[in-house]
């Protein structure tokens, strides 16, 4: 195994991509001061996971990114790729060449990859630790480090020897394993505490679960009964509403018929009133003629009496001098009687016509009054029906609202019951099946299985039936 090539992009003084090809054996890098020889060594340490900025001769890690010159702008990231020849399989990876890449962004982000696959810093360190390479391995000896090794204490020299022998990686693995074991012991103690606490809580939880099952069964039955009652009330109210709506339609039809009859009666009454007004002049004329005839009759009666007296006088031997001829008087009386009879016939005919018109008017007025009373009665019936319809509509709305509320309450109770059941099941599953407490709880749960199933079935049936009736009510 040997380093095959090293590629630098934006690392310190290497602004452009620079690739150094290395061959097996010793490679010497020479050059004047400031040409970047130390930057090559820093790049090797950095790509192998060095995290200290001072070890890279900088104040902060962002100093490894090319800072720019008067003729070239600064870059936003630094990247170093180290390719290792693994033909002998010293690296624990199934590749003949292994390329380790590290990228640092000026914003602070850092990325590692092995053969193009994203990796962690720990993965890079584990890969290189079996070869004696790494950021803390003394494969890179800087200025002053030889003097530090020579003047080190025996404990420090032992550390150097263990590092060179590859023992240090096992020590660190041991430390990590011991730390994991300590964490596992602490977690085990917490798990045991939680298990004991759950064991103590399982008894009360089992009793609470049984009580909750019984309560849920009772609540399901109560909700079922309430839903049935509310659905029956709603169906009854809707049935009454349908009957009243049909009665309202019949009353409306009856009202329309009565209104038509009233309109016809009023038209007949108007016609009779017009006829009465038309016959009023004839009636007045007949009355005037009647009065004139009465006057003539009285006068003729006086004349008749005078004629009678004259006839009586004619029976006497002497005739009054200068008297009228009785025959003339008789003729006048006869003519007057004929005229009186004709006028009396006309008056009687006029009275008959007036009587007929009066009777027809009274009949029309009676029909109008009867139709008005019937219309008023129909209006009252319609008003009563409308009031009943409004009341039943309100009752139906109230029943629907109560049914909605009952269904919502059933949904909430069902959700709460399912949540409580899930919590109880989670608590039961948290305890090992071999413990005595869990056996007792399982037995108690088994005892309450039938009520739970019955509660589930009752609640589901009540919920389904209530939903169906609610949909039917909405459809109506």
C-alpha cells in the first residue's frame, strides 16, 4: 500500500486543481521558501481528518480555503482528494484503489466521501486506523516534534510506541465499547424502573379497563336507545308534516274553488244590482202612476157617489134641473174603472218584478255571506295548518339537531373509548408475557372480551342506524 496521488483544489495556495503523482518508495518535495511545500503536508493531514486549525498553521478552519490575491478572487470551498493504492488489501475495503475526499465550504459545512460515497469522519478514521495512518498517528512529523519525542516522559514514549505498534486504536475502541456498555447499563436501569412502574400500574389499569368496557357498553346501549328514540320522533314528525302538507294542499284547492264561487256570486250580485238600478226608473214611474191612479180613483169614487145619488134621484118623479146625463156619468165611471184596472195590473206587475229582484238580491247576498263565512273558515283552517306545519317543521329541525348532537356525542365517546383501549393495549404489550402480573391482566382482559365486543357491535349498529336515519331525514 502506498499513496498514489494527491489532488488539491482551492486548498491554501493551490487555487487551481493540482495533482501530485507519487510513486512507490521515497518522494522528495523541494522548492524555495513560500512555494507551498508545507501546504502539501497540511493537505495530507487535513484529508485524513485533522480537526485542529493550529495543527494546520491557521487561526480557524476556514483559513485553509484559498483567500484570493490581487489578481484572483477568493474561492468558496477547499477540496483535497487522496488516492491510496490498495492492491495488497491492507485497507479493509474491497477496492484496489481507495480515494478519500474532504470538502470544506466557506459557510462552515464539511463533507467526507470514500470512493465518491458520502461518509463520516469516523468511517475515515476507522478505515485508516488499521494501517497506522490517521490524523493522530505520527506518520507526519512536523517541526519540533522530534525534540518533543526525545524529551518526552516514559508514559508519553509508551504512547508513541503503542501508536506505532497499532495498539492505540484498540485502546480507543475499548474506551468506546466501555462507554457504550455504561450507557447500556444506565438504559437498562431506566428500563427496569419503567417495567416495575408499569407492573405496579397494570393492576389498576386492568380494573379501569374492565370498568371502562362496562361503561362503554352501557353508554353504547344508551346512545343506541337515544338514537332510536330521536329517529322515531323525527320519523313521526316528518310523517305528520307530510300529512299536514297534503291537508294544506287540499285546503288550498278548496280555497281556490270557494274563491271562484265567491267571484261568480259577486258577479251575479253585481248583475242583479245593475238590473235593480235599471228597473228603478220604471218602479218610480209605476209608483208615480199608482199615486196618480189613486188620486183618480178617489176622484172617480166621489163621482160615482155623486152618480149614485143622481140615479137615486132619477127614481124620483122629478129631475133636478140642469143635471148631467146619467148615461154619460156611467160611461165615465166605466172608463175610469177600466183605466184603474189597467193601472192596477201594471202596478202589480211592477211589484212582482220588484219582489223577484229583491228576492234574487237577497239570495245573492245570502250566497255571498255563506261563501264569505266558508272562505273565512277555510282561511282559519289554512292558518291553523300553516301553524302546525311551522311547529312540526321546528320540531323536526330540533329532532334533527338532537340526532346530530347524539351522533356527534357517540362519535366522541367512541373515539375516547378507542383511545383508552389503545392505551390499555400499549400498557399490556409493554410488559413481558412471562411475568405473573401480566398473566393476571391478560386473564382479566380475556374476561372482559365479550362485553367489549358487544359494546363495539352495539355502538357500531347505533352509529350506522342513526347515520342512515339522518340521511333519510335530510333527503326528505
